[in-house]
């Protein structure tokens, strides 16, 4: 994240303004940073990696070398069943951190593929561990991000185990709405980067069910659907539907 040459003094206030729009801001700005800490960040995180649509960032079974923060784009993670069926495990957008699945065994447990042209910030894992020891606030933020992923996984488990198809899809759309809003985009109008088949795989529903429920939501005036374009018209009604089991994604 090389903002200015090394020989020039760095304006911390300007750096914060720039980093606040970067997908790495949760890692880069855990606390007020000293000049020496800024220099450490500059050396470790100055590795950007473009990923074309359809390309894999890493595959299940590959060794963990780096974590990846999504600067721009949309990514799908999935696992393959023994019979060759794909199970979508998650959808990831700018600001999300990828690669956490490989920490426990030093090997990735899922595939990650770009759903559109994307850009990553590559974070060498060994360098991150070393830097976390030198900057305690970074370690705290890293643990918080891991906790957030665990909470999200638990939410999906509750979603699949206790909710009807209508509730699952409503919770999914609301989750996307909240995530887009957190990144400064419209919470009520967005395009799905994934196919309906992929949504069905993630939610444990058949393609026909996804299409039927979307049509029903549109007939009831909850949403407007045009191909992959979604417009949420009755946000509160959708929230009420999704909260009937008291859980969300």
C-alpha cells in the first residue's frame, strides 16, 4: 500500500482517508499507528493481485501461504462432494478476508473462484503473524475478524436447519443488503454476482425453489427482479419474514 516514496514524510491523516475506502482498512487501521508501524505495513502489504473472472485464487488442499483481502470484486468459496457436486460455502465481497480456512492445518479446505474480475491484497501469512506480535492491536483485530467469520458460519447453520425456503431467501437478501450498505452502496438495489443455482447451493434449496420464491416475493411487492438485478421495495416486511426464526446470515 505504497502511498508516497520512502524519502517523503507521510501525512497520517491523509493515509487514513485513503485507507478508509480500502478493503484492508480493518487490518491497516486497528489503532493510531506510529511512523515505524506505517513503514512495517508498507513493506508487508504492498502486494496487489488481479484475479480474472473464473480464475481460482486457491484450491482445496493447497498450502497456506497468504491471506487475501478483497479490494474489489466478488468471490465464491465452495467444497466438492465425493460425487462431484459443488457445495457453495460463501460469497465474499470487497472488505472480506479470504484464506482463514487454511490456518488450522496450513492447507486450504475449500476452493475460491472469482465471480467477476477482482483485485486482492495479498498478505503473506508468516509476515502477518510476525507483524501481529509487534503490533498487539493488529492481532486483536485479526482475532475479531476470525470471530466474525465463525459467527457468520453459525448463522448459516441455523439458517439451513430451522428456516423455510422463504425465510432462507429473505435472510440471504437482507444479508447482502447489509453488507452492501456497510461498504457505502445502496442497501435496496444491487446486482447478484452469483447464479440462482449458486444461491440454491448455498441455501440448501433447488433452483426451482429459488425461482419460485423470488417470483412470489415479486408478486407480493416485496422486491423487484430483473434477471440478476434486485430491488428491495418493502425492507421491513422482508426483515419480518427473515426474523420469524430469529436468525440471519
